[in-house]
């Protein structure tokens, strides 16, 4: 064999390399993956979805232990015998793997490798898909900590459970409201605790159980027993008597007993202390004298064993004052009172109007004192004639009156001189205090 030129050794390497590394420098096969991770349930058929757009020389799937499950080589499918997948796997046309009746043991990471034919200018490529296997949830139920729950109980517990299901979570609701922790309510996974029970805690409670592949709910009604309390008797008669305990004979109607109680109370009636009948209502087709008496209703709760009673008197009469008559009388009295008030207002206003009108009164006569000069009315009408004699004052302290030069007064009992002389008169007072003139 001839000696090889050392300078040609690099050239020889580049000639041999393509045969040793056929994919060197080429792009890998494109693999498109569906859901990842893939979540499924025990017993379900599960597909690990992949796809590619190029021709393939081979496709190979490996289980979580990296052991071969199956291989497609030049169009020929080979499933590895003696494994748990031998009769439960299928290769789809797009190279996806389907596992039939999936087991929880099938959970893990699966690897698919795709290899293109030589000369395509592509290289092999691999992807890993995670498979999660859950047990589907079935038969959810709720249990109470006690068969009967009473108002005032220290607590009641509601427990939720599912017959099957893995990796589950719980949520609670009352009606349409989601329950969370509060001063009296504690939500802890599958358990709901209610402390210091009250009647408002009654209602429909729903527990919802879910995992990534399934969900199921169950509802149960919680009844809180309490009562009876605030019993009352309702009277319903055709008679319209204003006095509560009166009913006109021959009227039809009923007495009904009402109370607040859960469960509904059992009612018993007594008439004048003697047992009469059971039931919440006593019907009367036509009342008579025999129906008069004291009626007592006894209400009893069969769960709480508590009872309460109330009574009413029923008097059967031949006639009674009806509510309508009382209303009519009241209207009449109100009308009469209104008329009386209007009359009083009219009289008061009339009296005030009379007081405002002016009245004509004669001026009081002026009383004379001993020191005053009394001037008779006629004196000022006539002029005084002076004959050189000054008339003496009309009045003087010695009760002597002198008149001169004044015309006579008709019927005045006052004399005058005919010749201008002076006549003297005296004025005296009689016993009554009146003045009299003497000549």
C-alpha cells in the first residue's frame, strides 16, 4: 500500500465525514405537540397527541422508564411484547399514541422520537409528554353529626365524602352563597362546622368535590328544630260585633290557633278546661248558646317536647253593636262637635264686632262747687247792657244772687227788673241737695 501524503489527510476527513455523520448540520424534524401535560381518568382511553409535516423513516414511543413501547419502521408497526402496553396501545396516523383503559400506573413522562429518511436534509427529533392519571369523582354525599339539630345546640358538623376520586378538593355553599370561615362557621376541607346553632342556620347545604378531570356535588337540607312560641287564636266569624268576645247566635265561622314552631306544632283544644278536640281549627256552622265559654289552645312540639297555650272567651249573644254602627256613631258625634265649634266661633266673632261699634253718650253734667260762678245757658246768648251799675256776681259766698239788665227767661223762675233796677234773690238748698230759688 503506497504512502499517503500527509498534506492530504484533512481532505480525506471531509470526504469520509458525511458518511459517518449523515445529519451533520441539518435541521431536526418538526414535532407539533397537543396538550401537555395530558390529564385523564382511570379507565378512560387516552391519546398523547403529536403531529409532523414531513415523511418519516421511523417513529418510536417509550414509557416513563424509557423502555420501548412500540416502533414504526418503514411502515411496519412493532409493539413490544410482554409489557403492560402489549394489548392497550395504538399508533395513530399522525404518530400520536393512544392508551386504552388507562391505568393509574400509566402516569408519567412519555417520549416520542421521529427519524426522517436519509437524504431529506433533516435529523431525528424527540419530545416528552407528561401523562397525569386521576380517579374520577363519583357518589358525593353529606352526613350530619347528629340526626336532629336544635336551636341552641353547641355545634353541628357536616361531613362530605366521595365514593371514588383522587387528588380532590372540597367547597361548601348554603343556597347560592359560598361559605367561608366566620365567627360561627368553620370550613376545613371535607368538614363544615357550625357553632351556637340558631334557626337561621337551617337551609340547603351543598358540597362540591372536584379534581382536574371531574366534579360532583351533593346537597342536603339542614333542619333546626325550635318552638312553639307566641301562640295566638284568630277569630273568623260572619258576626261583626265590636266587643271582641261577642258573636251573634247563628253565625258561622271558626277559631284558629297559630304559633311559630319547627316542626309544625300539634294542637289540642279545651272548652272550659275540658278536652274538646284536636287540630289547629275549630269550625262553627251555626253558633248557639252551647258554644259560649272559654276556649284554650295548647300547642306542642313533638321534637323539642315544649308546649305553649293561650285562651279566648266566646260569648254567644242575640244582638251586638257592630263595627259599622260604632263607626256611624263616631261620625255623627264628630259632625255634631264640629257644628258646635263653628257656632262658638260665630258667637265670639259677633260679640267682638259689637264691641268695636261707637256708642253715643251724653257728656256728664258739670258739678258746681261753691267757689265757681254758675252761668246759666241763656246768659251767654244776650249782650250785657251797662247802665253804669256793675252787676253783682251771679254767685256770692253769702248765697245772694243779683241780676240786672238781662232779659227774662220764659219759665225759668228767674225774675228780672223792668226798669233796669236790681232785684235780689236768695238761693237755698233743699234736703235733697237740689238748689231752689226764692224771691
